[in-house]
């Protein structure tokens, strides 16, 4: 693979994302503050979400999108997003029925709610966004064009290394936009689904997804339905 091919691949692959830093500063006393381990608002008629087995789901994340330096096109009309997960979600490969994502295009009618203990009783921390200009996919993901994937797979020891010479890093953090930081290979959300955000294991908040894993969430471009997946080391 030539230097021109490497630079072309970088240009083709790079995507913007917003990554989040957990804590380290005082939270804003405002709805504009994003959180891990806490959901503070909902519509008046919305109650604690229930999974398919009748168990209450727990709050895990709240994101105020207008404060983000970058938001994927699929979420441009959304002002606030909240995420709840079932306590049994890790026992089921298919997350359908064990997750609840609520999107709000306006915050005017939202009221404060107490949804009880966070998912896995993690400690609530404010999240502070940062723009990531160049996010890249894991090398064996579905996001690399086939001709470049073949070239990468066929590189010998004297040629550039994907992680050292092509990408600037794989960001296994809380993130909206960019690429999912898949740990396992061969993941496909299904036709028409676009990756939107991920929740990563977070030592500060006390969140460990089995063994340093992540939750990934994709949205169907036409139907608006959400799909979830998790993996770990």
C-alpha cells in the first residue's frame, strides 16, 4: 500500500464524533448538562420503563445534544436523549425488550423525575463533550471499503501497520457519532441501521460491562427503530 493510498484511506474513513470526559469539573445546574448514571427528566406521562419480563429498567445516560460539538445527521432534530437498561440486559444477546431510548425534539414539556438507582448502581457523573475530528473504525469492521480491507489484510510485515500508520487511535469511550469501537469482529446492525452512540466501561463511574466492554446503539434510517449490541474482552 503506497503513501498516497494510505492518505486516501485516511480521508475516506475519518469521521467526526463527540467523545465525553467523565467528571473532573463541577456539573452545570442545568438541563444542558449530560450525565452517565443519571436521568433527570421525562414527559409528565412517562414512567419508569419496564423490560419484557416486567422488571424496571434503570437509568444509565442522559445527553443534551445542542451542547455537543458534533451530532450525527440521524440525531440533528433531537434535543435530549435518555437511555435506560434492564438489569438483565447482559443475559440476552438481543437487547430488544431490555433497553429503552427516549428522544425529545423539544425540552419545553419535560419535567423532573426521580427514576431511582442507576444501572448496575453506578455512580452518577457529569459528562463533558469534546470534538474528535478523526475517528476511525476497527480494522476488521464492516465500515472499511472492500478494496481497502483486502489491501490491509494482504499487507506484509514491511508495509504500514493499520493501527500505527493509518489510524490515529480507536476511542473506546462514551461517544456519539464516529465509529463503534467493536471488540469482537463481524458485527452488523442490519440493513438500514446507522451507528449513533456507544456507552463504554467507565472506571470513574464504576461501570464495567462484563470485562471492559461497551454498549453500542444504532438507529434505522427510515423506521427510526433502535438496535443495541454489547461486547467485551
